[in-house]
C-alpha cells in the first residue's frame, strides 16, 4: 500500500526509498539543527524491509524560508496532524535522536490518545523527559552556539567554518535549542508502547542513569542499549543501531 502524497505531507515527511510492501514503517525525527537527510543512510540500509520516513522540520534546507516552530509540543502537534492524513494499516514505529527523542515521546503520546499507538518508541541520545538540567545554550551568542555544535561533533566542521552557511543554519539551530531547553514533561501517565533507549557511554547530554529514566515512561517493555561514544555515537555504530531497530521490529515485520 502506497501512502497518499500531497503538498503538506511531502513538506513534512520524506521518503528516500519507496517500500510500499514493507510490513512496518519507521518515522525518524532529527536532532536539534538536524534535517531529514540525516536519516538517508538509515533508509538505504533498512529499505525495502522497513519503510523509513524522515521528518523535515521548518527552517532548514528546502524549508529554510519558513519560520521555525518554537516548542516541542507544537512541533509534535504539527507532525501528528500530518500523520493523521496518512491512513495506513501498517504498524508505525518512531526513532528520535536527541531533541528528536523528546519529540518522539510527545508524538507517541498524541498517537496513543488518538487510538493509534506506535509499535515501538526508540529514544536515542536523550535523557528521560522527567529528568531536568538547567541549560541555556540557546542564549549564547553565535560563537558560543558554534562551539556547542563542535563539541558534540554532530555537524560537519567544514560547514561550521563557512560563514554564509552558518547564517542560514544558526537561526534554526538556536530555535531548536530553545525548544528543547525550555521543554518540561507535561502531566500524564506512561505510554503503553515499548521503549528502546540507546545512549553513548560518554554522552555529555545524558548520562546512562538519566537514560534509564525512560523506563518510567512506559507501562510496556523497556530496553536500554549502551554504546561506546559520545552524543553522536550512532555515526560510528550504525550497523549495531540498525540491528537493534530491526530486532525490535521483527515481531511487526513477520
């Protein structure tokens, strides 16, 4: 079954490889400042066994002329509204890295409330939403924001030295940092969907103990996978991460 295509859906949801016969779909949510293209390798590796979708937030790449969305809650609302037009009887799982993990949690809450619970929620590189750190990266000047990006090694350092490109991407990055740093978990019970948390053992944004706090967010199964590396551990461990995704979705792909 091929999902319907319209202008709004195509703005928000990208498909790099068509997989209409895949028994399960995986929606990938980028990190702060990230874009859908970050997940192109994931799509290439998992298709056609799993149909990989990737969200493209406003304010970057081909959507850079659009105003960014200021809160995680509103971003979740907008993506949920788009998913509501994509009627499909296949299970949908969610994978989010960093800010995308928290966004995935909020999106999963909305899907469950609408009677369309995700098959699995994969949360990568992010502490549990009930934990809190006082962070103010979004208040730094441009040099401070660039220093943060370099410390996380999540953006090509060659791009960080290109002043013209920086002017284009810094507003979206700052907005994303503001959204995630001002996020607070709303009241409400745990999800029913199982959660798989993945974390690097040297992640400056989340300790392993803080990642364990995701266990409190589900009444279903919880799994924690720890990898060597920092915040972007998944770049060095792509094969292992994809194996975790594939194994967790095996029951839905049979």
